[in-house]
C-alpha cells in the first residue's frame, strides 16, 4: 500500500529497469542476512528488507498502470472531444439507464442510455484500421439494443478524456473511472452509430454472460415484465450485484437510512450464502467437512461469477476460498492472514482500488470485526456476568426452554448490537471523507435492517436455485422475495421521517482521519507495559488502573476533543480572505460568496442542462466551509438562473432569498409560481429588490444599481435582471445577470450622467458572454475589468477577441466550460488572487495568479 501511494504521488517517473535493480539489491541483502551456523539472524534488518521489497513491488505494480504502449488510447487524447470510430469487445454486462430528469424546469425529457466498458482492439477512424489498446466507457443515447457481454462491436462517437471535478466538492469521476480500469469516454449519439460485428464472444465471456442472464431470469420469474419496479431493481442490485442499476432515488433512500452498504453485494451477502450452505450440508444433510467445504467453495465462486466484480466481493470470495481450503487440508484458519492476502490479490490486479471508497471501507470494517468486535463483546459479557446476568459462558445453566430461548436471543441481539455499532463507528471517518454525509441513525438502521437483508438474500438465492431445480418451490419463493424487497424499501423509507436523518458536512482534515485510525491501530496492537502493582493496603477493594488503560483513555479523549472541535468550530476560522466562486454549471449561472466571519451569499443558482445546479452549489458551499446561506439572490426569472434553488434550500438552510420585482408579465408570473411549487414547504416568498438598494454580508457591501422600480412593461425579462456590485477591501465585482442591449444602453447613459459608476475589477460576463457588437465593447470599456468570467458551457472566442481589442492584454477572460470553477480571493490588503483549481482536463498550469 505504501508503494502504491508513493507511485501515485510521484506519477509516471520510474522505469521498470530501475525498480528491478533496487529489488535485486534488496534480495541480495536479504540473502546476506539470512541465518548462518553459529550466527543469530538479525530480525530487524530482515524485516526492513522485506518491507523494502514490498514497497518496491507496490511501486512497480502501480507504475505499470501509468506507462502505456504507443498505441494506447490515452496517448492520443485531445482536450476537446474528437469524432472517432473504434472497434472492440464488450467486457462487462451492458446496463440500460432509464431517463432521469435532474432539472425539473427543462422543457424536454432526457433520452435513455446504454452503458458498457469496451476493450479496444482497432482504431477505424483512419484507413486502413490500426491496432489500438485501452478501455473506453461507452455511453449510447438509446435503449433496447440487446447487447451482451463478450460481443465485438464497432461504435462511432465523440472521444472525451475522463473529466475530473469541475467544481469544489464534486465527486472525482475521473479517479473513480480509472479505478475501474477505464482510460477515456466515448459518447455515441444514437443506436444507428453502433454495429455488432460477426465475431463470436470468447468461451469465458459466453460462460459468464450465460450465467448472469440465467440467474437474472430465474430470480425475476415471473416478474420479467416488471424490471422498472423499485423492488425488482433492488433485487437486481442486492442479489445479482448490478450496483450500477441503482438510480438516484434508491441511493438517496438507503443513504438517509444509513444503509448504503446494503446496496452493494459484499461480504455480508457472501457470508450469508457461505454460512447457509455450510449449515445446510453440515448440520442438516450431515455431510463431512471436506464435502461441505467443497460445496461451499463452488457455490461462492459461482456467485462471484454472476455478480459484478468489486473490492468487497473479491475480499469476501478470497476469505471464503481460504476458509474452505483450510477445511479441505486440515489447516488452521487465520482471519488476519486472509484479510492481508485478499488485499494483496486485489491490489496486484488493480492497484488503483487502494484509493476507492469500497476498498477502504470494506477492509477497515472487516478489520474491526476481527479485532475490535470480539474485544468489545467479551468486555460487555464480563460485566453482564459479573452482575449476575443471564448471558455469558459463566451464567447458570438454563432450566427451561423459555430461559434457553431468552439466553440465545439475548446473545444474538448483543452480538448484533456490538457488531453494528462498532462497524458503524469505525467507518464514519471514511464515510465523511468520501461522501461528506453523516447518518446519525446509521447504527440503528443497520441493526434493524440486517435481519431483513439476510432473509431477503437467503430467499432470493433459494428462489434462483429452486427455479432451476424445482420450479414449483421457486414459484412459492419468488413472490416472497419480491414482497420482502418491498417491505425493505418501506422500512428504509421510514428513516426519512427521523430528525436529522442525514447531516451534510465538509470532509474532515486528513490528519484527523489518519490520527484516528492510527490511534485505534496502536491501541489494538501494542502492549503498553505491565499493569500497575496491585499490592495495596489491607481491606482496599479495588485495583489500580493499568498503564494501558490510562494511555487508551488519554488517546480516546484527545481524539474525541479533536472531532468535537472540528464539528463545532466556525468554518471560516483559519483564513481572512473573502472568496467569490463562480461555478461551472454549463449554460447557467451560480456564484458563491463566503466571508471570514462565516457569512454566505449566493447569486443565482441554475442551469439549462439536465443537471442539478443546487446540488452542485450545496457541495461547493460545504467544501468552502459554509453551513448555511444568509442571502440567495435570483437576478431574474429565467430557469437557467434559479433551477437549483429548490435543492439548495433542501440541502442547506437559506435565511433570505430575493429577486427582482417585475412579475407583471404572464410568463414571469408563471415562472414564479412554478418555482414556488418546487420550493420546500417551509420556504417563504421572495423579498423584492430594485435599485437603489444596499445590503451587506460581513465586510462585503452589496449595491443594487439596476433596474429602477419604474421600468415600462415593454422591457424584456433579461433586461430587467438585477445588476449587483460587490465592494470588499477596496475591490469591486460586477454581476450584471443577463442584461442585453437596452439595459446596457441605459447603464452607459447613467454613467455618462454621473448617476453611477460601472468601474469594477472583476466582471461576470453579461448573458453568459454574449456579444452585441459595439454596444458590448462600450460596456466593457466602461467597466474596464482586470478579469472577465463567462459562465458558459462552450468557449467564447468572440468575447475573448472583443476584450483583447477593447482592453488589451491586461485583462483576462476565463470561461467556466473550459477551466472549471473560477475562484477569486480578496485579501484584507485588497489583493485579488484568481484560481482555477478544478480544470476539467486536470492541467497543472492553473496556479493562483495575483491581479494588479
């Protein structure tokens, strides 16, 4: 793991020959330090050399993933999409995505999609075709294509490089796709650009595809026509491991209940399957240990072939395989050894898994189940038995059946409570890092849902087996599985009504997470000296506290105080800059303002694409340290400026929201009514703004300079946009909304008359960077900004030429569609610092730049 992390940090800089030379030197040193007659072996030196070999092994394995052959697809990627025709083989089960409307205000329905991973073998853009290597994530904007695993296809579409986060707080999908072994993305506009080639799948692909298709049909008989039902999708996700089938609604429901881990086929499902198989053959059918181990081994491997491969599945399969081999060969079974071997196998196959949430959460939780849970369970049992409780090995013998049942149920309930609580607590730091959400009721939901999930897993697997061998029995079990899935969804939905079901927060600092796990590991593995002397005065009833207990209590107290401090300290603590962040939301607008005192303002939050600008803004605000919104200003009632406001109000508390007062036109009234219907029930009607008006947010002064309250009715909605000037530490920022010719002309006339000043250091380009000839040039000349930010999906070459011709090289133009979110920091000394750290292409050239 250390070698993989070091390689990720260094990048593709090391050569295989250099690594082989280092490994050879260490091997020679290891041989030189081996035990010789009459000489003790230096264990410390040998351990250090073995650790060095392991470091080089991880470093070399990860470097192999960074160095590609000359014909690899990543070597020819351009920053802009390129029309490309390729041929390759489908290497995973194609998934159909139903249309999902993320933006409720768009006037069209999105198209369904079919997605799969394609292993390239030919580039057919040129003649003759040339050999190619690499894996593509193919998205076809169509459904019902009847594609199967292992088919060889030809597709034509736009080849994109993998895109990283373009805004603060967004998931890093580029890193996630690389963890899956994907190198680029291919967007295919329709089914007519897909051709299935007459090249049959390999035997392995045909076997896996047949198993998955057969398992799918057996599980859903006779419900094959109900694949869009939530219960059916849930079974597809939980039993067959089709994690990608889960839509946003299903993910959110389980996330609110703190049971998102149930949506992934993991060690829980494999353990239920293996344990049930073992009990059935060993206890019920009375078979030998070897026979039972062999059957369990085969059942687990078969289940692994049917499901989608991931880190929890591979880890669980390796553990069951080792347990079965231990039974077959009469060898002892060490859980820590198989956990380490599972990690080695997964990282040797794909070292990028180390940085994924699934790998980290899976191994941390299993490690806690092996080490922490038994210790906690024994500690609680000792205290219950010491008080005369009915549970524990030292409890008196049960004399009645009722006593026996109470004891067994009590032990099972205690074990379930300890297991769920420990696994919940141990995973919370990583959950906060990867997801930025905290589910306070997660421990309770895990306890309550675990029996239902276990029963659902058993019934579903039994239905698959029975439908294959005994169809009458399968006809009885399949409805039970679907009704259990429906009950599980209903149970998960109940947690939505719990207070503070999900708390969204910023990720904790790395030092706090590493310190937490390091401290727990030290407590579990160390032996802190002998216990203090217990020789005391006669009649003294107690024992002095051991040194290990003192150290554990002190370390636990420090960690608890650190977490409490992180949770309650003001988010703005630690920097004195005012920050304006213009988000990349496509053809829309969203600008966030935060101050050192914790005040937050949002200027527009919308887009005309099928995406949720409110979710993007809420994630960015949490990353910037905000816990709420003091002011939310909607410049005008076009949905590309307000479509994300409902989600923003659901995710974060918004104290006030304001907009312009011109709603006498029917279109404006309908837009406001539609927006109010989408807002949460507790949201108030907006406050009305008109020029002149003044607001404040900490050290930032907000001045509304347009529109006046007496505009005639003929003015368009865009020309009635609020124009706001921000002033902080002597610097100014102008946000003109979507003003066009008439408003620009009126503002220029007001400036010539001396009624206002348009001068600003930073200008958010009007109407997403649109150019209206000489009038736009006059407006930019009047503002004379040092930085122009255009919130637009496409580049704005006309705007760039106009700014260059009008203002010269002293002014910069940044388009969010090209560089991602643009952050402008204003220091207390009045210095402007511009940053674009979220460039989609990941170029390292976007460093902070100080403007004069």
